[in-house]
C-alpha cells in the first residue's frame, strides 16, 4: 500500500520555538502531514543533505555564539533515529549549505564568506577540511560589507562548482581537482549579477539553463552558457507583485522533478510563485500564491512530483500543496506544527 514519503526537517534551536534539532515527518498520498517526532538532538541544524555514499544525513550546525563558529555533523540513518557518527568544523563561520557527490562534501559558510571541501568515509566519519576557498569583495547594500557564500551546486556531471555569493553579487566558478577547489580561470572565474541582487540559491536545468534566486532584489536571473563558454544573463523575472509592499527577502528555488516548472519562495510577502519553463529555457509566470504561514524559508517537492511542502520559520509550521503536474498550479492541502523549520529533506 502506498503510504507517501518521509522527510527530515532542520530547525533553529534558539529562541522561543523550543526546537531540539532534527525532526521527521511524513506526507501521505493525499498530501496530509504527520509528525514522527524528534529524530536527533543537535544545535541549529539549519541545512540538511543526504550523503552521496551511504545511509547518512549531513547537517550544518549554525552556531550563533560570539565567534560564529560552525560545524558539520554526520548522522547514520536508522529506522528510529539519527545517530551522530562524526562532527568537524565547517571551515568558516555560520555554515548554511551542504552539497554532496559520492564521498565529497562541500560546505558554504555565510559569515565566513568561503566554501570548504571534505570527505565522508563508509563509516560516516568526516575528514577535516581538505581545502577552502575564501572569496573577496563587497557590494553596495548594507548586508554586502563582505562575501557571504550561500549555496553550492555542481554544473551538471562536470567537476565545475557554482557558488552563490550574496555579499558580492557574483556566482563564483571553481573546479575540483585532486580534492581541492581551484578557480576556473580558463574561461570565467565568476558571473556578475546586477548590483544589490544578493544571489542566494540556484537550480540548474538539464538543458543547461541556470536559475538564480536573488534574495535582496527578489528576482530570478536566467543564465545561459554562450558559444564562447562564458555564462550570460538572458532574462530576469520579478517575484514581488505591485501589491507586495512589505520588506521581502526571497528564500528558495526548485525545479519540478520533470523540469517543466519552477517555484520560488519569498519571505515577508510570504508567497510562493510558480513559473512554466518554456522551450527555450526562459520562464513564464503562472501564479503567485499567498501562503498561510510566516517566513517561508525553504520548501521541497515530493519524490513523486505531486506535492510541495513549505517550511514557515516564524509561524512554526509546515504546509503541503498539491501540484497539478500538467499546469504547475498549486492547491493548499494541510498545515501542521513544526518548531522553527528552515530546511526540508526527503529521505529518498
């Protein structure tokens, strides 16, 4: 019998939410949500990623102490809990993103303005940093006094890595060589975006388009690789409506699993916007949906492509939406309590 899917929720453990760490939930075939309880007690697991080489879940521990030091913790996945197997320093301050491929683990450090490469062995033991790359520069916005690495993605199956740097309005390109991250100077070392864009997250279409979500400008840039091998901005799309007058910060972006539609969340306005991906890779806005919670930090699409689950950090809840897989449109299904949820990761 089809029972739906299970997923992990990373949270902030500070403040009034009384969160204790990583929780587990399930969504059934009708989109109804159910809590499975606390799965691991750990401080500020604000981003989660499944390991690429075994039954392990990785979490950043985003510390808010005076030094701003962060760690990365590996957990073995069991039927009843997550068992910590190792923890190492993230290589910088306030880690906020993990990307994995095989045994490789890449971490972005927001306040530290850098990225770190490590390895995870078959026992779930993380190495210390094998290499780090420190970014340089600043922007003109008050939050751009220094680099702020916010997310990392591989460029398809290649060894090229793209890092969204909110602090410098750049997408940095590096190449992984002999377990070290090196600047990609042979063609393009970075992609410059408009001033005060604040790139946060990105997603890549199999046809080559890269969709960059800009936190500060509440826009999406579509990037395309030109015949010269360099990436260029081919179009930009606004996320806010004329009626959205509150201060807003865009948060997350994901292609549907069939790559026909793109979704983006915006905090403040508290919306999720649906786009159709056109044949040329450009976007056509379908609709913007007002969410029933506050501060939609992160969302995820179910493995069967039928639902979206959104995490509302400030109102302490999760909501589910049914996706029309033909039109991309969304219909609200359910809402459930979750303490300060900021990351959703399905277990498959």
